[in-house]
C-alpha cells in the first residue's frame, strides 16, 4: 500500500459471530458480513470441496462423463416489479448466470415459491410469464417446483428460490481462483443499473428516472466468449455487493492483486447522478446482467470482439489488470491520479435488492 | 361407485383461477387447490415433459450416461423446532426423499436461506447442525447455498428452500404413472405423526403428547427396496395432503383405482386420539418419513422383508391393492364394511406443516 492508499471501508468492521448475536440486514447484503456468516456458520457444518471453492456455483462430479455446475439463489427483491424486470426474471437470470459462470451450459432450473396469503393471482401470473420468457431466452427448462403459502404479512408478496444445473464444457477451467498476474480485467457493460432501478421503483430517488435494471441471462454471452477463448481464467457476475465485492472475492480466491482504472469504468449518467445524490459508490451497487472476466493478455482482443457482438456484451471494456501484489487486494487508480484500496462491502447498503 | 360410496371431500370445491383471485392458505396445503394452482398457473408457462410427468422430482437427461432426478421444496414450517426435528432436518430430508422417489441415489443438495432480521444466531446454528446431521445420515453433500435477510416480521425466523439432484439407477423405472392393477400397496409405517407433532409443538393439542415427527431420510430404505426388487412400480412420500392426496395423485397419473383396507392402516394411538379430538382424518395428515409403494404381487414378500430390515421401514405393511376400476379413484373399505371414496385434500387443513 502506498501513502496515497485510503481504505474506504476499513473503518466499518463486522463483529465476529457469537451465539447471542442476531441476524441483521447486513448479513444479507452480500458483503463482508455475509461472508463472515457463511465462513463461520455454514461452511464448518457443510464442508465439502465444491462448497469451499467459494464460487457462485458448485462444480460436482456425479460419476458421469462431464462435471456439473450447480447453484441456488433465494430472491426477496422489493418491490416485486421494477423498471426492466421483476422478481421472476431475476430468479431465472440470477441462477442461470451463476451456473454459467463456471463455464457451464445451464440446462435445468427448479423454482420454490413462498407466496403470501392475499397475493393477487394476476401478480403471480405476471411473474410466471416473466420467468417463462427469461427461461426461453436462456434456453433452460424449469423442471421442478414447489409452492408454499404463508399468512398475510409474512412475506412481501412472494419469494422465489431457484436452483440450476448445467454441464461444464470439457475444454474450459474457469474459477474465481484462476486469476493470474498479467490478466486483463474486462467488464461487460455499465455498473449499478440494477440497484438504482430498484431504488427508483421504491420511490427513493426523489427524481424521475428512465433507468432500467440490467437483469438478463448471460449464458449466451459466456458461450460466445468461451468459443472465442477457452483459456478464460475467471467469469463472475457482480451482483449483491457490486463490482467491488466481487473483485475482492476473486483477489482473495486467486491470491492476487487487482488494479482498476477509474476512468475506464462505464457508468450510466443517471446512475452516476443518483449515486452522487445518495452518497453511494457505484462500485458497490448491484448488477444483474453484467459479468467481469479475467483473460490472458494474448486472448483479450478476440474475447472483447466476441463480447461486443452479443446483446449483453456490446459495452465490454477493459477496466484494469491482475497484479502479483498486493495480494488479496483491489486497488483503484482514481481520476485524480491517486490510488486507493477498494474493500468489499462491509455491511448493508441497499437491502432487498435481489 | 357403489351406493355406499360417500365422497367425503367432494362438497368442498376449489374455484377455478381468475385474474382477480387472491392466494389463500389452501393454495399451499398440497391438496386440490395446490394442484389447481399448479395446473392452471405454473404448468402452462413452464411446460416440459419432466415437469408434466407430475412426480415429486423431475427426470432429466443432461446428455450424460445416466438420467438425473431433480427436485425442490420450500420449507416454511412453524414453529421452527418441533418434537423429532426442525426446519433444517425437514429441508434436507424432504428433498432427499423426493429425489430418491424416482429410484435415484441423491448426491447433492443446494440450500437457499431467507432469514428474518433479529433471528438468534443460536437458532440458525441449531438448524445448520441439524441439516449437517441429516445430510450425513442421507450421504448427500450440500454444495451450494445462498442467504438473504428480510426485515423483522417478514418471515417467521427463517425459510429454507432446498433443491437436490441424484443419479437414477439404470435398472429401475419408478414413477407415479406406473401403478398396475394387481399391484400391492405397501406403506412403510404409521401415518400422521409429523402433522400431529407439529400441532403439539404449537400447543394446539390441548394435552401433553410424547409424539415425535417421523421426519427422516428414506433414501437408504429405497435403495434396500430396489436391491430386493428393481421391478417396483411406484415410490412416493405422502407429505402435505397426507396419504389420501398422494394416493389420489398416483391413481390419476396411472389411470387406475386404489382400494385401501382401513383395518390395515397403521396409526399411532396418540395420532388417532388427536385426530378424533380435532376432527381430522389421519389420511390427510402430513408425514415426512414415510413412503407408499406399488409393487408387483410376485415381489411383495421380498420387498416387505427388505423394508422391515431397515430403520425407517420396520413397520411396513400391505394396506391395499391397485385395481383396474374405478379409474383415478381411491376407495377405502372401512372397518364397518362399507366402501367410501377417499378424495384428495380439498383446501387447507394444517397450514405451515412443512
């Protein structure tokens, strides 16, 4: 760390878990508190190599010819409907993307619905149609489901938990642990669109916005990238906790540094304006249709070209590089020429964003 | 139908779905209203052969040597802890059992947690330990998870959605659609234990009870049964909606009749007493550690013998037979010598039982 380094999140420390501790909203924000909950409560009990790998999906061997990628996400976004999407589209895309990020072709989804008594059937139907359309676009089948109903007030309309499985391409080896010094860091488009669109839908922006959530299935984009270069090292979608948290996860898993160049970060002007007004850093705002990838230098041009030919990758840009030092750290070269540490999200910023 | 036939549930008709309709608790009870919701809202959107088969798990082909069995269940049981188990054990066993009921060896689970702000960490830890123990007993690994937090009051402590996958044994062909006239109907033990144990935990029984939920992983029982006879036609766990609803599902899927003999139905005396007091029919009370199976006559003795050697099948008995007529109907020969139709659960009986 240089003298210019300022740890913007370091002052906020999440406490260790104690038995008399209670769950707080920050445990669900996808940042440091979520990580501590997982590390201290879940991992010791459920330890197995697939879970401990720390990726958003698990790589498992079912005694078959090819490996499977398995993932799950619970969705509690509020409100249920927001510009650009709804909880149904989110539930399908979120799991499709997590499965695909290990270099897999997603095939099948399951969906567990927790419905609130009094939910309008019309709302449920809209969500179902939206799931159907997203599944069709992604080319996956929803093959198993379950429905439970809880009393009025015990859920906000509905919660959806999806799980997905896919078959891993035999020619690739993609993991958050595979970033190598010298890799280029490529981002598929603007950051923060989803989080700010959901805030807008809650009426918390204080101004009119035409911003749409970026929620989208990224599996076809990923297939195009892997067709262009099976040597891609890392694929990850920066959802809850934003790009900053995702890059910190990768830096830790791969034991490398990541150096970002602030001036290259694509940010929609409305997102920038909203963040400035609300005091948010767009690096921590959730995305639902973006990916970040670490690519060996020699393959960067062909990967970028392949991405830019796709619907969800046309805004792809290089935003930084993987460095040997400082290990497990993300640094940002700011527009002012200084360098600061970008930590992972410490607690809660935007609850119920996905 | 004979003159003696009385349709005990027929008087309660669930309305068709309209757009201005609302979700009510009965949509989550696992009976006729749940079926209508699935048939009218979910199936038309997500149509694919695996889902339409109507089993508790989906049989899919991932382009691999063997078929996969996939299932999911959301768990919202209240209270979280009850005699004999808790929501964690339930979440693991429920999905393990659904995956296994297609003749598969369950391998991997995912778990999505929706936590209520203010949940005691100690409660979460107890649930996690319970999941770990159930997974170990079943021999499955929990390979992917997700945690969301909702505001206080927006969940009852926690909800857990599990999904599971298993590899289908190559030598079997088990489905709710495979029951054949002449098959024996075998039940693995007493009915109604889970539902009444949860009621007792809610303090709704009005008397002290030592009854325990039967929640248990049944995959080893199923493996022993299929080792004894790969010709087993149907395996199904009678959970929400009870044995009556499950048998109606099978009668419809297989287009056969099922004739039960009331005097053979194993019912724990405390369950019988509680049901009599509360006006419940134990045929509709939930089980979480029982299975019903349809077995060709020539294999009945060896299947029964294999079941009785296992921990969760020692109380196995023949409770009836599959008949050619009346199609899609379940009949019960009562202790009085009359015969009545046993319909599926029409609406809600015991909410939040799993």
